[in-house]
C-alpha cells in the first residue's frame, strides 16, 4: 500500500523514512508548502495526491485542526485510509471523522496522538471489545515529566527546568499546551472516547505544573512524595465518564515514579485483565513515526477504527471523583478549604485537605486565583 | 463468531465466561472429558464441535502438547480459526501449526502463551512489520517473581517462599517448569519467533532460581542489588539470535525492580520506537482469558498470524552475549572462573567474574555441578 504523507517536519521525515523498510508499505508523495518542493517526492498539491489511484492511505503529521481537518475529509472522500498523529485534530473533530470514515469504508487510526510510541489506544480499542475498562490513566506528557523529574532530582526551580527543556527540544518556544496540562487532557479525551464511546468536550478539568516551585518540591519530598502530572479517566459510579489532569503526589514505588525523564506511561484497568501498564517514549521523530507505521501495518491486517460507531461528544462528570489534596496558598486564605492539617510559615500555608471532589477542588482554586492568590495543589495518592 | 472452548479448567471457565459479553463473539460448545458433560454446553466429542458449521473459532486452553496438537490440526483442517494459551504447544509445534493455518486460511494466535494479560506478542508482531527489533526481554514468569520478591522483601528462604507460592496457587504442586526457568524460556522462544522468524529449539540456555538461598539474597542486597529471573532475546552481531533465561542482579530504579509479586513485564527495543515496556498479570483465570479474548477480537478485525510465513525452527547462539556474573560456589573451586573480585568465608566463595559469554558461563557452571558443587549465579546489570 502506497502511503502519502502530509507534512515533512520532525515526524513527517520519520514516517517517510520508515515507509522505505516497512513490510507491505511503500513511500508515496509528501505534501509540502508551495515552493518547498525541492525533491522529486515532494508535492504541493493535495488534489494530485488524492487523484492518484496508487495512493491507498494518507498519513497526516502536520498538527493543528486546520487545514488538517479539511485535508482529512478530502482524503476520506477520495477513498484513502487516514492515519494521524494529530491530537488536536482528533480531540476537536474525532467524532465527525469517525463517522465519515465509516461512511466511506476507510480506516481512521491515531495511535501516535496519545502516548507517542506507547501502543495505548490500539490495545485499549482491542481490550474494550471483551473486557470492561474500569479506569484509565498515566503520564501522557513527556515535557512536564522531564521538568518535574529534573526539579525533584536536581532541586532546580521551574524557570530553570523549563529553559533546559526548551534547549533540549523537549518543550516548545510556547510551552503553554504542555505545562497547562492541555496536551495531556487531549490525550485522556481520546482514551475515554476509545474506552467509553464518549469524547468529553465539556466538564473537563486540567491543572498543569505552572505554579509549582522549588520550595513546594522540597516540602513534599521531605514527606516522601514524588510529583507527577497524571491524567485520569474512567466510569463514575452513576455511569458518567470522568476525565481530568492534575499534579499528583505519589509514594516511592508507584509505577508512575519509575517514569523518568521524558517517557510516557499509560495504564488501563480491565475488570478481567487487571492493571495493564505500557511505557515508552511519548514524543520525538522516530518514536512518533513508529506509532504511525504500526497503524499503517494494522490497516494491512484489517484494522479500521479506534472509535466505535456509537462514539459521540458529551460532557465529563468530575463531581464523583474524591480524594485528598496537598495545597500551598497564602496563609490568610487557608480557611477557604476543608483542611485535615495545616502548616503556616512566612505568610504561606501548606495544608492537606479532607477528601473532596476533583470538581470542587479545581473550582475552589479557580476562585482563589480570581482573587489574585498564588496557589499550588496536587492530589495525594497513598 | 461462535467460539468453541477446548478445556474447562481455570482458564477455560474464564474464556467461556468472557465470551458472554464480548462484542461480535458468542459462547459455543466446551470440550470436556467423557462423563463430565454435566451442563448442556459441555460436550465430549471434538468431532461434533468441528462438524458444527456455526463454530467459527476454537480456543484451546487445556495445556500440554498432546492431545492439544492433534486437536489444533483437526480444528484448522475443519476451517476453524485457532487461538491458544498453551506455550508448550506453540514452543513445540508452532512452526508446523503456522504452516497449516496459512494453508487452510485460518488464524493462529497465542497472545496468552507469553505474558498472560500483557499484550506482548500481538504488539511485537505489529511492530516488527515496520521497525527493527533490536532486543527482547523482561520478566515472564510470575511464580518465580513472586518468590524472589518475597525472599527479598521478607528475608525468607527458598523452601518457605515456594511453600507460600503453592498455598496461594501461584506455584503448582510440581513447580519444576517455573523454578527451572523452562516456562520463561518457552515464552522467549515464542517472542524470538515473532520478532526474528526463528523459533529457537537448540542452543537455548536456562538457569532458574532453584539454587538461590537467603544468604545469597542478604549478600547481594547489602551491595544494593535486587534479583529477578529475566529472559533475554535478540539479534547477535553476526546475525544470529540469542535466547536465554537467567537470574539477573539489578540496581534499584531498573524497570524490572518495579515488577512486584506475580506480575509480568515484557520489553522490546525497537530501532525507531525505542524501549517499549508492557506490564500486567502474567497468569490467573481472568487475566489469561482476557488475552485469549483479545486474540478472538483481533480475528474479527482481520488479524490472522503472529509468526510470519518465513518462520522456521533453528538454533540460538548465546556465544556472543557477554557480561559479568555474581557467583557463589565452594571456595576450593573459585579458581574455575575468571574473577575480578573474590570474597571467601566459611568454605564459600562469592565472586564477580570478568565479562564472559552467557554460553561460557552456563557451561562452566554445568561442569562444576557435575562435580557435585553447589553453585548460584546471576548476571550483573549495572
């Protein structure tokens, strides 16, 4: 099967390169911007690719919702299988693309959009056919994991590790999507859609790592905790789906603590299978390309979809997930949260809350920040 | 697709149970011994199952090479897809069954035979289509992992943890296949066949955990090491395939050290994907059944094989894998091995060898044991 590649950036170069040695696959044309056609395999006309009957599949690795969405629809309508690494696209338009792919009888696969080289969505889609997926989670953003790991191992402050991550190419010039938790949130949205037929687009909660300081790290490390930015999803007791991202304090020995540097770890809990944990590199040219190629090989074996025909957009419900939190805030505002213990020093309070819902916690902190308060918080997992 | 189940022991009950709720699958007849047909779905005639045109696939979960092999051939010849959890069967007859399945145009899948619920072989088979698999490994025997973990965490001796493992159902009455490393060896044989088209049946080396003592554990724990029974496979520099099982001493922080109790961990290193680590329960009714069911769901999507058409039996070559070893042996025999350091006390020597090949080490210890010497050894991985 000849595969056209849309985009020739970091991942596109990897996908095109791997196609040369993949069983049953063949390098097709690569779409680049007009004026960038400096090699024979590069073209700037999508129409030429879609009209080429020898092209069986299109791999989109440009990123961003547009023009990727327009190109995806055009490719599917032209009868081409469609594979993407683009989590923004699938989070925003996945349900629509799933419907179109099924109408057109083509594949719509996006392993690389969640966990990079970690074979998460593919296995989740297979497992859900026979098992009940009780919960989902893990560490799905390598940039923030690298930063938290460096802060904790080297005692560095946030601004320093961010600068390091940017110098090493782990963080982009504008790191907002990573450090705010939005990138990780998009990935757990996709995993929920695969596992539960619900792509949550409302009611989502994401707290990133932007407010963590070296003093916070020193404080909770002295109490035996390691911090990771963790995604959580699952079925709530009333049948809804929860999906959120927040920093979590873990005890040494948790599987999350063995995720070092920029690695990713994805986890699902099956009622029958039990806990399945998958680790690997979550980003980078070759790891990401390897996931795109696995999807393409899957198409050759008959794999067509990750979302079921029933998959629809809807709202997440984070009111039923309850746990205790570690919070650092101005001492004068410590009374705003239900505390089980409070330490105050130099105008700062550090408290452990009573168990409270994820929704209540994120909303309380939003209200405190609206008053101008500097707040860091993290869930506590014993 | 209606699925017949051969065997109604621990795993058979799980497979039959899961079929009731699996998308696109249906409970078929279950083969039991004559006289055991105490429920309507149980039958004692294989012929009746194979002549039933509504049965699309057969799941074999009896264990042992015969009669499983005869039944597998009969099922394939009757045009039924064949799925098994039986590692002894696939290690002994996998190449022949792969050929027959391809002739008959039916599926031959066996995820559950290697790693239980861990989705290892399936992902390896997909990854090798586009990536070069540099090495394979992990902890693929839950019984010995439980035993080693208990010895190290609780300071117990071998006989005590074996008795505990038997009481908990983790070890069988005759634990030889587990504690000798043979069970783990069969699993790495299958993984090599998937990754390299070579099912190694000669030249294999396996050292189990039968000779480890509480004194050994205390000695290497004091030096910062944790012991795990680790499988290793890969391409050697000259293009051969290595495959062996041996105890390995690891530093805290190695991913293997986070594998506790009876969990399994499988790993492959792809040239593009990098290191992919998969963890889950390696045995038990529901975890094993979940892997059988994933294979059956895979058949519905078009998955047909884990071994390529080129897969053949051959010899492993363990002469090119070189590392240092920790060895405990009678002090009088310490000169038999190339030592970098030796400690002697009470007639016992504990030494660290110079780097030597896996083949040379296993053969040297075999010769020492032939002289009646009690020897424990483990590879050292820094």
